[in-house]
C-alpha cells in the first residue's frame, strides 16, 4: 500500500518517536549518515531538551532539532528521498525567489509534522550538519568545529558565516550590534545577567561549553566522525529564536 502522508496528521505515525526511543532514532541517524551520535545528542539537548514535541511560541520552530518551516522543507527536499521520505521530497518545489513551497496545504502540514518524529528529524539534522560543514570550511579556510556547526543551525548558514568571519577579524565585537533581531529574541544568548552585550567570542565560547558538557568534542574529521565521549546532562527550555532565516529556534543557557 502506498504511504499516505495524511496518516501523520491522523495519528497513524507516532509523532513522539515512531519506531523507538529518541535515543535509538538518533543512533540510527548517526549510523546511516556518519555523523557522530554524541554531536547529534548534544544538539538535541541544546535545541529542545530532548523533547520531540517542543514548539516555539514566537516562530515556526518545532521538534527535536527545532527546525523552522523553510529550513525543514529545504533539507527534506535535498535529503528526504535518502531516508524514506521520497513522497515528501517530491511534493516540495522551489519558487523563483528560492522559497520552498508545497502546493497542497494538507501535504505541507504532514511534511512539517515530521519534525516531531525523531526518526525523521534526526537524519535530517545529520544531513544538514554535513551540508553546513563543507560550506563553513570553504568560507573560513579551516576545519569546522562542532560549535561552528551549531552556529550554522542556530543562525542559519549565512548568519553563521557572517558571525564566524567577523569573530576571526574582531572577536570582541558586540554580537547584539551585529545581529540585533536575533539578540532581541535571544537575550539570554546575546546579553549577560547584567544586561551587558556579549562579544562574538563570548557567545561562541558559551555554545562551545554547552556542547563540551554534552560530550561533543570540537575536533571534527573529514567525515564528521566525532570521537565517542560520555554525554553530559542539562535541562533545556525552548526560547525565542532569530526568525525564519535561522534553522533553529531554541538554546539553553545558564543564567
């Protein structure tokens, strides 16, 4: 019987974790894509606190990896067929302006609902990280770290390139001055507890510390195989992100 995408909306597919636990879904994605399990776990902890049904109150971000609508549609279009989502990839087209579109509203909603299924979200997050790695390394002329990849997920690839290039030139530059919209939506990221703006290097290093706590090492080899280390644990809350130009809409910060 052909797969019916509307079955997702009708409950035939368990959006909280079809096919097993979140951990096993991430492990399967790691095995299929070559992206390290610890990196994907750390990213999921930062993004949603390992909650596959997490939703933002201020943007379209949703799911384990907090993809916003456009980023999700683009990654499914690019890689969905490789992971059993050919029906979804085929339903997505690209407009003249570069926007990912799905003509049928019900099918569009079914595709977006896949963000809440870890067995779909995990491989898409892994493929997205793989795509971003090459682009970041081409821009910076060095190997990408796990924090670089997370910046691409958090700010979008264009924003991450801008952030990382500026940080190389002037690490003390204010992040809020450079990304005012993102700073307004993510005050805990861009400002400290006194309200003073954090520098680009301070923002970056705080992300790095969180990823390190999760056991995601900073050195990444040519295939994105990260060394296996024990994951740390921390709580997570979904907070407003920087809009539809980013991939994600969540982060965790110790105040």
